[in-house]
């Protein structure tokens, strides 16, 4: 039967010898064997117990509580608890990544950042960010979620939409008309990008555009000014009529 010394266990599990001796001292984890010289040896069962202790500690459980539950929980039960904990942490990390990406894209769009945007993302209200979904049928939702640019993404399509919005804002700032050559170019690219995003489904495209024009507070979509929306409509009308 394989046995491991305190030093071997410490090295294998990246835990200090002092910690292992402390666990032994408080009777949390006692090595199953000692030789005639008093040297401690851990069995395979001891190592499983140590794994349970390490996992339970990662769940922020105090040692005293670990002592009470250690023998009552199987290794599988501990692993399931750890899995659920990791899933929760992963969800929080993904939310944090999405929020950070959103803030970066907002800065790219507006060249500044208000506390209102930061506060909304920190509070991370799931209902406000999903209001627009309620306007679509169930069979449209999966498709529309992929088609609509999302500021929490850094994919190429979202960056293309951001670039177009920046160009529109620049036109408005510099009094360049939607009927201008630049407006024509913006409209052409916007139509091509929309056709690609919605795969030519003009009905769904028009439906989303009508929702896009509603107040952001009602839809939960990123707020776009009426000037920008008007510019888009006028430059597209100039191309399609």
C-alpha cells in the first residue's frame, strides 16, 4: 500500500508542512501511519480527506465547520458543491467581462464615460438589459440576439456598428448632411451590415428598427439620440429611393 510523507504531500498539493502539522494537531487530518521513529505517513484515504478539506476551504468554510461536515459529506458531494460554486464564480466573471467590454465600447462611442453608465452596469439589472426581447416572438429571440450588436461583445460586427455610429456622430457635429456623399457611404455600409445580420429578413429588420426608435428606458437598448436615428433614416431613404 502506497504511503506518503508529510513533505511529499505538502509538495504534491502545494500546501505547507506547517499547515499539515496544524491539521494533525487539531485532529482535522491525522496521518494514518507512523513508523517507529514517529515519522508520519498519509494513506490514499488521508489524501482524499485532504482534498475535501482544501475544497471546503475554497468555499470559505471555517475549519471548525469543516470538522463537523467532513465525515458527513462524501467526496462526490464535496465535488458537486465545488462545481456549483465554480459555476457561480464563472457567471460573475463573465458578467464582469461583459460589463468591462460595454464600458470600453461606450467610451469608443461617446469619447467619455458618465457615472450613470458605470452605475447601471455595476448594479447589473438583468431586467433592464432584456426588455427589448419582450417585443419578439419566442421563435425570433435566438436569431435576434445574434443579429443585434451588443456592446458587451468585442466581435467584428459590433465594432462595425460602433464605427458607423461614430461616423454619423461626426457628420452631425460637422453639419454634414445625410444626403451627402459620406451619408451615402454610411447608408450603403449600414444596409449591407443589416442584411448580413438579419440574413435578408426585412420584416424582422423593420420590426427591430421600429423598436430601436422607441425610448431606451422602455426597451433597455443602448440609447441613441433622435438626431442619429433621423440621420440614419434620411441617408437610407436617399439610397433606397
